[in-house]
C-alpha cells in the first residue's frame, strides 16, 4: 500500500511540474500584459522592446513561484490589481520566455 501511495504522489508531482501555470491561458496573459503596458517599464530599464528583461543572463526568476512573486511586484509598480487567476494567465504568457518546468 505504501508503494502505491508513493507512486501516486510521484506521478502527481511530475504532472504538476510539467505545466507550471495549469490554470493560466497565455492569450489572456498577453492581453493583460498589453493592457497594463508592462513592456513600457521594461523598455525604460533595458531599452528596445523590453523583452531583454526575460532573457538576460542575470535574471532573478528561476521558478514558477518566483515568477508569480515578480508579477505581484511589477503589478504594484503599474497599479494593476491582479487576481490570482490573472497571475496564472500572465505566468502562462511569460513562460514562453522562461520555459519553466
């Protein structure tokens, strides 16, 4: 019985890590990203279109939890009142850069 329980937990952990934002929709996240003009701040900091924020070698975000925390920090900077679902959508959209597992 213990072995079965361990196998079930292992499968659940593997499935959860396979998609870091399972409740997110990347298209909805892109709309939020554009609506709140997120790249305006990124472009001001790094130039160009701002996408270098996500691909720089010294980026802070390495996990899905860190990305959600960064989304919360940034949303405060732009005055966006995001729901937990909005954070999932943005995470799903931004993961195209991060490729988090």
